[in-house]
């Protein structure tokens, strides 16, 4: 086990926290069954987007994102794979002009490019959608399972990215969020998020020389919450690694992952 450690800094006047595990992912003892054949659904991938490349740490990330943003309304942009996300979620997004971009090609640092013009696969999937190709999709997330479904959509590339905006619930705040991500002027992160909002960018590396990274930002001081979550996940990971060799099949594995992640996939 490698504890979740967030580096903190002030950037553009807001609090920024980065988790950069490099090759030292949070879970180090993996269930051997991830490398064996699986029966039909449910599987580690269908339930938690866990596979034999992006392993149990993905369930930890899902739990961390969801628990850190508790009490807020969650909206997410899956970078590039807007059409695939709409298919996995079964609903269309609100189209916006800007998405966030982080490159995690160094185990010890990220290139934070801020907001960049949106992109999508709409052009090759729907030829009639050419006018919306260069727009991102903002999806509402009702449950952790929605976040997993977005992971299903984006885990197709060397590096995959989902950006979550956790904001004050209500239509007025959503309208303002959409407006801040739309238009010809490039937004800044401090202007997009407000007092109690939480921004989380989850980047997952799948190929060689691409790494996982979690970037958290807020006007509020989130260090105590992150420290508490890190300590709780250290305990959960230790318990999981202590029983991993006794898990006899997929059902047994799926039975312990809720305790590892700290969430119920279908609970709001």
C-alpha cells in the first residue's frame, strides 16, 4: 500500500492539491483473478471500471471523488469521448465550448494546460454532427455508477481524463456553470468555481509513460478533508490487501470492493 498524498499549493489565488502516484499506485497487492478469465456480467470492469491494467486503484479514485464532493451537485466532462459517454449513460449532455486538460506524462509532475477548446468523436460517429465536433459534453452525475459509466467511455486511450465540477445544487448554479464554460473567451479556473465548489480532474494512464493524476481545486481549504479521506483509504486498502488472496471468484471480489471504495454505486 502507498498512502494517498496530495501536494498542496496556491495557484491563481485558489487552493490546488495534486495526487501524483507515478508507479506507486495506492493498491499494491492485487487480486490474482484480475488476470484470469471472467464469467459474464457483473465483472470488475462492468461494476467499477477495474481491469488488469487499471486495477483496484480505480475503485479508490471513484470513491475519493464521490466522497470529496458529498453534498454538492456533480457535473462532469469526459475529455474527447463525449459521444461514447452519452451512450454509456443513456442521455445527452449539455454542450459547452471548453474542457480542462492535464497531461500526466511525468511520474512526478503534470502539465496543467487549464481550459482548452472542447473536442469530441462526434464527427466520425455521427457525420451530421459536424457543427458540434469542437464542443465538450457536460453530464450530470446522480450516483457513483454514473462516474463509473464515464470511465467506461474514456478508458479507450493511452491516457483518459474526466473533469468533475461539484457545485451548489440548483438550476441557477448550473446555468452559471454552463455559461462560464461557453463562449469565445477562455475561462480561468478561479472564475469557474465558486466559494464552496470543488473541482476534481481525474487522469488515468493506461500505456507506458502515462500516469495517473488527481487534481483538486477549491477556494475553500480542503486539506483537512483530504487528510481525513487519505487516512480512511489507508485503512480500507490495508483491509483489502489483507484479504485479497482469499477471494475465490469474481463474486467474492465484488463483495469487498464497496468497502475498499467507501461508496455504494447506486446511492446518491
